[in-house]
């Protein structure tokens, strides 16, 4: 549970900055002010989903492919919350939201690829260490 709150706080911090920047851009373009409480509630709930997705992604129990798919599905409600927080100023039509989902999916796939390469590299190194250890023990 401690790691979940750690992920939550990091997601909350980053999302707060992103939401404020998006709100400033909307204010400059349309001179429309988004209520702060609406933005903060959006950040709170989005952080819950993103922290859950990160926790699922880093879980080593169960099948890793299923965990990755579930973590991606857990991110999608945060995009819907993003649309509800900013209204139609950010996403005038739903197709932009779907494009954003695809972009996040691509970024997520790249992250999975990087992590899988890291684990494979660690696995090779550990196997090499075990092999060297076995050779040292047979020489004695």
C-alpha cells in the first residue's frame, strides 16, 4: 500500500502541473476560466487511476501480459476525466480523445518494450553469474 501512495503522490504532482498548464492555454485562447475545484477533483481521480495502472504494471504476480493490458485499460478512465474536467474546450469532438488514447498506447508500448529488454538483460546477467558460480564450485 505504501508503494501505491508513492505512485499516487508522484502522479498527483505531475498531473497538477499538466492540468494547470492546459488550463492556462485554454484561458489564453478563449479567455474562459476553469473552476479550480473542478480541475483538482479531476487531478485527484485521475491520479487514483494512474497510480493503480502503475501498480498493476509493476506487479510481478500473475501473467505479465495480462497485467500490462489491465494497466492500459486502467489508464483510459483518466482520459475521460480529463475531458470532463476541461469540458469541450480541450476536446471539441471525441475523435481527438481517441487519438490521445492511441498516442498513450504507443508510449505505453514503448515503455513495456524498454522494461522487457531491461529484464531480459538482467536475466542474461544472472544466468551468467549462476553459470560462473557453478564453474567455480566444480573447480574446487
